[in-house]
């Protein structure tokens, strides 16, 4: 009697770039490994062989958490076909680039014949871009890095909003924990939604998080002291509860409305009216995060023109409603105080 052949597991190779957060690579690894625990009871589903590898021959990884990790392999040791290759983070330091030369040669050789799908977490999108794997594709990265990715690689269609995205066999995810979102989506793709739900519950995580990454970032950049953006921003903040026309701001700047609009757009990349709206939203966000006052009152304090108008503006800039934003970002100590009071009743 012939012995039944044991099905091979899907090889998941996670390249942990040095100097990054543990969650960049530990998050996806935990997702796939926890999926294995549920798959062990199944005779028909193929599990995962998860390997965390170093990008260079020196297999020691120094993380930003102060923990050093000794990997059993470096990426170039992998000679068999890979099911899923995940680049976790990026090594931005120039002094470390020479040590990665051979790794990039290996990465450039990845194609559909030897790797079923390729993904990145956070700054890992820059690694895929440097290897030419994102050219002409849609991609995302951490919201703080999206503008940098767009400028350095204009042939990539960068969208800073989603937690993860995919274009054919290439997947990219946003910052840190979004690698978990991405990995859960891959498990659903490989197996079933039910399995992905089981893993998400085990990790106390959403299968699909509400909202978009845009909720986490600042709507406005940080301007230098003499920049027209900062000068304007300071004055608008002092009058944020008032009805405001572009002519009012121009008068404060001792400029004609036409000239102010032209100069402001050139220096900031946006019209003054949009700039004012973003400042109002930023102010409202702070109230929602920290103040125990009604949303209607917040709309008045920030000059957002009532609940309906405020909701519309939040959806436009943050892809969420004011009430959902408050639930997601209110100060955790306030929730703790409320729970403590309830428990003492």
C-alpha cells in the first residue's frame, strides 16, 4: 500500500529589514502561524511554512525596539519557489545600503515563475519600488511616507488612504499594524473568510478595520516660521469660529484677494478655501479626541456650519464621520474613567 503524500505547505518568506519595528514582521508572522493552528484540524487545507529571514548575509537583525534577532536564513538562502514574499519595512540609512546590494539582485529576480505573490509592509514599498516591482502599479505605504514615495517614484500610483491594496500579484500595506490587515486578507484569499475571522478573533483584531489610513495623518504639513502657510494658519486658528472669506485673510496679510490667492496656491499647493477647511477639521479632531462636549457644539466652535456640514467635510477629508472618529480616537483615559465609575455603581 502506497503511503499517502503529505501536501506541501505554502512558503511564506518575511524579509525583516533592519532598524524597524517588531510589528512590521512579527504581526504578519503571528497571523499566518495562528492560521496554522486552526488548519491543523483540517485534512484538506494546506497550511503555511513561515520563515523570517534577514536581507543580508549577516543574519543578525537590530530592531528599533532594542531587540536583536538572529535569523536562521538570509533571503538569498531561499532557492525554492516562494508562495508569498513579504518585505517588512525598509532600511533608509545610506550607510547600510552597500550591504543590501546582493539582496536587491535577488529581489529583482523574483517573478511569477518563482513567487506567487509579493507584498510590503510600511516602508517596504520603497524596497519593492527600488527593485522595479511597483512600476506602473497602484501602491500604498505609511501616511508619513506617501509623499516621499510619490516624489521618488512618479511612475507608481500612490494612494495614502487604504490600509492595504493590491495590483495583480503585488500587495502593499500601510504602517506597522496594517501588515496584520494584509495578512488576514491573504488568508481569506487562500482559504475562507471563516478562517480569517477565527484568526482575527484570536488576535483581538478587526477582519476589516473601519475607516482609512487618512484618519491618522495630519491634513496639513508643518511649515517654516516665515512660510505664508504658517502665518495664515495662526491667524485662522484665532478666528476659527467665525465665518471667514478669503478676502478677510488677504486683508490680514495686507494683500489683494487676487494676489493673495495666487501666491498662497503657489506656496502651499492648495486654494485658501481648502486650507481653511482643513484647519477647521484639524481643530474638530482635537475636540473629538479630548473634549466631552457635543458634536454639534464642536461644529460651532470650529466654524463647520452644523452637523450635516461637519459630517460631509469629515467624509471628504478623513473618510469617516465625526461620531465614528470620536469612537476610534477619544482619549483612552476617559473611557477608563467611565468604566471605573460604572463598575463602582
